[in-house]
């Protein structure tokens, strides 16, 4: 983590998101009714769905902090992927409703131009949601939390939808009243896409897909390989369990070493990785003894005996 307060932010960011979404639902809903903007009312419904999403995220972040037990020896971290999927499904169904409702109104010819007041509501929504996205995405990245990151993208989807609402209201006020409804349909398509992406990420997490190769596995490989007395790396794999990274490593060592020396090497590998790689919680190191052959190497001043794997 970059800063010490990142962990504290993890515990309050979802509470902020919840109350901001409650306020936005009430604000945009009342302003949409007052201004006669169907797009702004639809955006308020989207924010209402976000209230439910924030509640789910709050519960999942709290549950994922529980310690491992006999029923869940790897902990409760994966519940955050379930939360992320629920948030994604809320976005998808909310988007489908927005598209259906707006399409039905267009077919029925029920659309009219809203007042300028709706533009103000859309601008406030864009600014507020973008700020919440930046806040939550920062906290989510630093804590490696898929649930908080999903909630952040929920706010980003709200900001995107409010941009569409702003454009639609602008055209409607300028003399194209159907644009208000078309904007709501466009918003629905964008929101549904984000919901689908969240579900794909959640499925990959629950299926124990590999952790990031460039940012995690490659640095871990270099750290392991450079650990004193490690002859080579037999295998390396990792997975994410919610906010935590679990690693499994097999290392080659000199077969002439004692069991105690092998354990010390494994401990050294674990300690070096814990010190340098964020979010790593569990490391299983298997020590594989190999026969070594020795040969003399001229160092420039004297012969040095170097041990090499046979």
C-alpha cells in the first residue's frame, strides 16, 4: 500500500458510496419529475440500484475480513467476487429496464422536451459519480479488493450514463424531444456492458485464474531465483482469494543439505516475497533436492569450486 491510511479508507469508502447514492437517487428523482426529464428519472433509478449494490458490497467486505476456519480454510475472500457478480447483475437488469421503458415510450409517442433544470441535475450527477469513482478505485487498488473496484465501476457507469443524459437533455431542450428517450436507451447499453464485464471478472476470480504475470509472478520468480542457496525454480503459480494473493512455489536446492537447511531456505524465500510484494497472504514453498556436480572455475586469482545441478 502507498499510505498507512489505505486500510482505514477500506472500512469507510463503501459507507460514503452508500449515502452518496441515496442522496443522488432522491436528488435526481425529484429533479427529473420537476423538469419532466425521463432520462434523468431513469438515471435516478440507476442510482437507486446502486444503493442496493453498495449494501451488497458493504456486507461482502465485512464478511471477507473474517478469519479462516475449518469450513473455509482459505478464508472468506472469494465472497468479494460473488459481490462483484451481484453488482454486475444489478447493472445488467437495471439497464434492460431502462432500455425497455424508453423504447416503449418512443413507440407510444410519449416524449416531450424537459426544462433546463434537468441539465443542472445531470451535471451534478457527473461530477459526484466521477469523484466517487476515483476515490473508490484508489482504495480498491491499494487494498486489492474486487468488491470495492466493482463498486467504483458502478459509479463510473453512473457518470457515463449521466453524460448520455446530459447530451440527450441538451438536444431535447434544443428542439428534439425524442433525444431524451434515446439518451436513456444509450445509457442502458453502456451500463449493461459494464455489468457484463464485472461478471466476467468475477467468474475468472472464482475459477482461480492466475494472478497478473507481469506485476506479480515475474517479480516473485526473480526474488525466488535470487535467494541464496536456491539452485532453480521448479514451478510457480498463484491465485487471488478476494483481496489476498496465494502463491505456490517449488525450488531446487542442493541435495546434500540437511532438512533444517532446506526449511531455512524456504523461510528465506517466503520472507523476501512478503517484504517486496503487496497483498501476498499465503506462500507454500516446496523444497526439491537435486544432485549437484562440482567443477573448478578460474576467478582470475585462484580456483573456485562452484556447485551446479547435475
